[in-house]
């Protein structure tokens, strides 16, 4: 899988196309989502421009919408086929979540929100 990544220390000149292996199966408490739409936001710009520190190889994509394709043990709030959108924070938590980064990505269940399937995923991606 290909991804747009950032080399440290950041800066638009340090953006490159990298590649990654497809994730395996979700661990307990995680979900695997097939990403159908992505949206870069101001946070992504700040990271890319080097205004916010980040790890080397960071994948630039904070907001995404897709369909759950598999859930790990103990996940009850999501099911395969659910349309979901990623979230930065959930339940008032101020902890920055490791949000969506790849075409198929495994994330803790709390990083996603179920939305109506009748809405288009490329519309949903702009809601977070």
C-alpha cells in the first residue's frame, strides 16, 4: 500500500510517497476499516509544515471515512459493513488518537463513529 509520508524535521519539501504492508487481523478492541475517502485538515498542514513535532515517516491523513471490514474480540459497538468516520477525540478525552493513516487500517474502536449508510462516504469524511 502507498502512503504520503513526512520525513523529520517536517516541511513541505520533506513529503514523500512511501509504501507499507497490509495490516493483519485486528487485535482485541480494534477494528479494521477500508478507507473510501480521506480529508486533509489544518492539523495535517501544521504537521507537514513542521509547526507540530511528529515522528519520522508520519502518514499525513487525519480524517477518513470508510466501511468496517473486520472487528477484534470484545468490540461490540461496530460490525462489518458499518459506515464509519474517524474521530480525533472521543468522550471528552484530550488524548490525541492515532487516527487513520492507510487504506486498510486497524484502530482502537474508540477512534471511529458509526454513521448512516445512506450518506456518501466522501461527504462523511468532512464531518469530524
